[in-house]
C-alpha cells in the first residue's frame, strides 16, 4: 500500500476520522486511532492536525468538499436533482451522514466547530437557492433554508429513524414525493 503524501494524506486523515466518528462515535476519535485507520505512521495525524478541534473541523470541511463535488450537474429536472442529492448521499455516504449528526451535536458546545458547520451550511443553501431560483421559486434565498432542512430531515430519518427500515426504492420514492410537494408549494408561494 502506498502511503499518501501532502493533500492526499490530509484527505486520508479526514476520511479515516469521519469513518471513526461514524462507527465509534466521538469518543473513539483519537489521533492515534486515525493514524491506525488511515494506515499512516504514528504521529501523522497530530503532525497535520495538532488539536482535537482541528481534527473535527477537518472532518466537516472534507464532508463539505464531497457535498459540493457530489452535486448533480445543473440542467436536469430540479426534482430529480434534489432526489439524487438526498438518495445518493444516503446510499453512497452513510458514514458522512452519521458523522455529520455527531459533529453537529458536538458543535452545540464548541463555537469554533459551530462556525465551520454554519459556513458549510450557508454554502450549500446558496447552491440550493440558485437551483430554486432557476425554476422560478419566489425569494429563493428564503426558500432554501426550509428546503435544506426538509432534505436534512429525510437524511436523518434514513440514518436514525424509521426511514432506516425502508428499502432503498421505498426511501427514494418517499423522497421524490416529499421533494415534489415541496417544490410545488414553493413555486406557488405557499
């Protein structure tokens, strides 16, 4: 196995940390555990990320980078784009979802982490507002917040609620119904 260097090593560290948060919780996240999980020499994580808060922040930034690069290309049907975002994230990145909720709760006690999460949320809502603007939703910036909250609620339910018992097809069908109703209501100004 080739040991990653530079930015690749930092991504490997963040990926390993996200996996640890998802599988072991925040108590299982240590610099040593990340080194082991990433297959890196001891001390690698602490070289790049000296503090626990720096490690938590790296997790948030890595997930945001994946969210942004994982956005479906513009031009498709907005309902299909939003369904693809939710169903795709639930299917392809369940560790990110679990880690996101763990880190969000931790951020309620750590203002620095909260600021990083809030900034990422603003970026994602701005992208969602552009999508909503493109389909004629009145006041798309204001509409992006409840739309993002609904999508996040669907994802949370998939990870930690009754939605976790649904088949992938049933979950996607439920997401499609919810997004269709949301878009219809937003277009009508309801």
